[in-house]
């Protein structure tokens, strides 16, 4: 309670300068033990919190205690920042994320990525659940995200740009690292698991899409549809991070054979797939070719 009160007091006294707010959050985290530079940052998506089981957690702190962080409003997002090891590498992980449909701004949604980057993480591993638009995908499949389409109607980089955080006009030619994708495929094959590749389209939510929207998205070239991830990836690329993205197909969005969506069923599929994603990530982190430098 004392830490939460201190964080709230700090929040109220912060200036509007994004860089300064990131520094305050980083100083706070280092002060409670986030001292060693992490090799990677992770974001556990909806229902994928079980991925934390593959992590040797040394410190956990609720979001509400971290200056500048908001709180998750969803029961299936734990709302805590974790610090520890996966496959012998130090990592910092978000157990639950924020969404714009919760009423948060793009800057609030992506603030934790800025903080994890300033802590020293050069790699970001992002996970989510999504609706499958590609008829070759089935419920429970894990798909490597190789590109995305931002249909959220907003961008976290709109506004003044601080060159200390990244370039004014970042290149999005390759938002997802080919090297990390190759490592993920390599270790999935060792598990006898075939990872398909796909393009992820992000909508604002929170309602699911209509039949006509699913048809439009498929025509645009999307293989999966979701309500997250793209803002965080944009900010990660802006900050110079390498990104690996994996999406678990939680429901099949084929316009002519849609069924009512049961959130609990979607989350159960996510929980079942979390272990596989966790093993792939452990393999990637343990690989001698995993990049740790800038």
C-alpha cells in the first residue's frame, strides 16, 4: 500500500514530458531490484499468462505501483510486471497488457514498452490471441506474425517526437525481425511443431467484427484479426528493438460459418497453447544465435 501511494504521488507530480516520465518509472524499478539489464522484454497476451510458468520470477510488482503505468481492467490480465530469467537470460515481462478499448490512449498503452526499452531490453517478444481469417488456420494454431495492418485509427507516434526515444519517421519495412522468426521456426521444428506465418490486422475493439468486415480484412491480406499488439510493436520499432510476434488462433472467423463467440472458450484455448509458446521462446532465448546487442 505504501509503494502504491508513493507511485500515485509521483504520478501526480510528473511533467508532461514523456522521456522524463519513462526515467521516473525506470528509476523506480531499478530501486526495487530491476538492476541487471534484461536481454528481452515480453508481453503475455489474453489468456496467455500461464507463459510465466516458464520464467524464474525474482521480482513481481503490480502495475498500479509503477509510476506512469495504468491498471488493467480485465480479469484475465494479471496486471503485474515480472523480472527474472527464462533459459538463463534476464527478462522483464508484462503479465497482461493494456488496450485502447479500455479507454486508454495509445501513449498509455505503449508506455510500458518504452520503460522496458530504457531498462535495456533490445528484443521484444509479443503474444496475443486472434481470430483466424485464413482458411488454412484452425483453432489452437500458433502463428508467427510477419507483418501487420494498423486499422485502429490511431498511432502512438502522433505528436511531438523526442529524438532520444527514436526517429521522427521510423521505417516499418520489417517490423518483425527475420532473424528472430527464423530462430522461432528452428526451435518449433525441434518440437515437431510447424509454425505458420501470417499477417495480423489490428482493430480498436471491443466488439467483434461483422461478416462484411471479415471479408474486407481477408481481401486486404490479413490472416488474423485482433485488438492489440500493433501499438506496442510500432513503439518497439521506434525505439530500435527487434520484435518477435506470435498469435494463437482462438476462433475461426470465416464469414459463411460463423458461430457465437464464447470468451471463456477463447481463453481456454489460449491457456492450452501457452505452454507451446513458452517452450518456443525458451528455445529462442537459449540459442547461441539469439541477439543480445543493439
